[in-house]
């Protein structure tokens, strides 16, 4: 079942506009050699790694190129100049296309998948944005610490047993539990289970299916997978329906996101989110709020394990800033500047949400060179933008957190680092993700030395998001790190009620 009243088929977006219709000078944009009639540019491409294939094409074809798959043609942009032009909100807006549009049967007009004209986007944005203010974040901090303690408890046991830890698996448990707990007061018990929670399995199923839809000529070819997908969607909605019901009958929580969704009226119009929209938002936050952060933490740990010099510098900072504070307070996390640079650099090389799409609001000319009709769109490949040698230098492939020194950041052109997207539709959870990930990296660096498996070579798996596949690390315990279950009183937190999305720059 998709959502009530729809099926996967009819809930799929109509009019997946092929580029021929929107780009009058399309022929001037290069495409891969050896185009096959009907199939298009499939030679040498794998349906499992569309992003990494596109990176290879970008190497050969330059800052803008096109690919044709089963008769539909798409334009990809990755050069810094063109990507910056597409960030101009007066001429371009988010386009709900390709992978994201395939999630419409799952979450409809929730924040991530809403079309720009759908009224529920502005309503939900205005109601939910204060849930990501500094005050809200400071209130989530103790819960984030509690979940992180479950991770270190698990890692301590693995270490004692002499086993390597499953980094992406454990980071996914951590980030899922964190968003479930802080957003919805829910506990999936991920660390206590031998197998992933069925909700997680269903969620991964729908993401994988959404990606596969892009790689077949017609959804009818995925009949069995479509049936499984519909069961997965039903499971997601049932689980969330129960969660919402429990909250309603329990008389409210502690002011988390779910309370906000259920109780808050729009400050100007007095409107509230409908029951159906609340379900869609909860699923969206559970999905968007954990996969990407889990990948970011995993890539950061991978690079930290490979470079003891960088790890030592980050660890020194944690020791210096946190000293022997048993439990770091909210403001002590933002002061881990180098750890944050490690995270930024991991997100530069592997932006875990690897692309976003932009469409022309009116007829325009991209980069002064490529005419686009109103509604024409392109996919901005963040992973390609983040490796543009004109911005990042000839060693753009090298992991180097110093690229995020304040002076280096100031010297770069705007819109060159975009892991959280751009404009009004940029990531609402950016501060949440950065706080959570910096806190967890700090806690892990303070507690463990990380040893890589010498045989491991980075393999990146794609299911709309990016994740290092099969990454395992060996741990050594450092001097006994202080443990305490006392919840700290956050340091003084200045009041800030502005929209956290619009405030965020590059
Ligand atoms: C490292 C972690 C994260 C990354 C890399 C990331 C990346 C992104 C990107 C690139 C977009 C824009 C997509 C587009 O333009 O189509 C986005 C939107 C969004 N993200 Fe995140 N995200 C992260 C964490 C989070 C977290 C923790 C949450 C929630 C707690 C979240 C919730 C959302 C939502 C709801 C949107 C849609 C916003 C809108 O259109 O109004 N994300 N994210």
C-alpha cells in the first residue's frame, strides 16, 4: 500500500521532464561517448553506483554534462561557477525530481518532498523551524549524550571481546535512536537488537527502491520489488501511526518535534498540520534525520583511523577543551573547532546527500551560456562541486581538515561547500546534525584510539545517500575516560528565535 487512496504507480510524479524540452541548446552540453540507441549512456555505468559513475563522467566531460537513460535525458552540474549560479534564489528553486520525487508515494508533501507550490511546505517549515533553534538544540543535548553512552557501552563490550566494530551499522543505530528520542520520545532499542529494527529495514527498502526506479525504463519491470516496497511503506505508516496515537493518548511529551507537530498553530494563520501530514513529517524526519548523519560520522571515523596525525590533533583538542569535565555541556561542543573541520572535510569528499536538483523559475541563461526554459532543471552533483580543482586545488582528493580554517573559508567563493543544499529548501536539520556528530566524534576520540583494518579499501555504497561499505575499526581504550550519567545543565544559551535555515550560510 502506498498512502491511502493511492498506489505507487499513480503517486509517482507526472511529467518527469526530459532535458530536451527545457534546454534549447542542449546539444552544446557534452555527453559520454558510445551512446546506445534506446538505452542511452549505459555503457560502463552501474545501476548501483550512479553518483560515483557521474563523478567519473565529470572528470571526462567537465563542469556540465548530460546523461541519457532509457530515453530520458538529465543535465548534471558540478563546476563551482555554474553551481553558484544555480544557488541564485531569484532565478532558481528546488526541483523535486529524480530520487526525491520517487519518495512521494512514501511521504507526499512533507518538508523534503513537497513541491514548492504546495501550501504544506511553508506551513510545516514555519511550525517546525523553531524546533531547530539554539534553545531547542540545547534541550536535545542531554538526550544525545544518553544515546551516545549506549554506543560507547556497546563499543566497550566489542573491545573487551576483541572484535572490530561495525562503523556504519553502529552509527546508523546511534543516529536513528537520537532522532527518534529527541524528535518523538521513541526508543527503537537498536543497540539491544541483533538484527535491525523492522522499521529500519522498511526504511532502507524504500530508499533503495526509490533509487532503483531511476535505473529501469518502467516501474512495471520491478513488480516484486514494487510489492515489497508497498509493504514497506505500509509498515512505516503503521509504526508511525501507533507512535502518534500513543502520544495523543499519553497526553503529550516534553515539547519535542512531535508535540510541536501536533499542538503548534502557525503563528500568523493559526493553521495546524493535518493528521496525515504529521505522519508524513515524522517519517521524513526519521529518515532524513539519521541516514546522512550516520554516513558523515562513518566517513569521518574512516579518515581519522587512516591518519594518526589528524586523529592526535583532534584528540588533543578534545582533551584541552573538555579537560576532565565528566559530561561535556552544550557549549563545549561548538568549541571543538578542529573536530568540526574533520567533519566538514569528510562531508566535502563524501557529501552523504550527494546531489540536489534546481529548476529555473523563469526562462534564464545558466552561467551566461546555457539557455533554460522555465521549469527546466539540473542536478547539482555536490560530490563533484566539492572536488572542483579550481576551488579546492590540485590535491582536491586529499583529506585535509585545514581547508576549513577560517581564513581559507573566507578566501573561497560563496556556494562552494554545499553538503546541506541551498536556499529556502536547504537542510532544516543542519545544526542538529553538526551538533550531534561533533559531540559523538569528541566522545569517541576521547575514549578510544582507532585502528583501521589494513586490508580495508574504501568502498562507497549508494542508496540515495552515501555510506562507506563494510567499514570496521579496531579500538584501543585510552586512559579511563570519565563517565557519568548526570545530565549537565547547559551553559548559558543565548535566546535565538530566527529561522535556522535562513540564517545558515555556506
Ligand atoms: C550530515 C547530515 C545531513 C546532510 C548531509 C543533509 C543534507 C540535506 C540536503 C542536501 C538537503 C536539501 C535537499 C534538496 O535540496 O533537495 C536537506 C534537506 C532536509 N533535511 Fe537534511 N541533511 C542532514 C541531516 C538532517 C537532519 C539531522 C535532519 C532532521 C533532524 C534533516 C532534515 C531535513 C529536512 C526535513 C529537509 C527538507 C527541508 C525543506 O525542504 O524544507 N537533515 N538535507
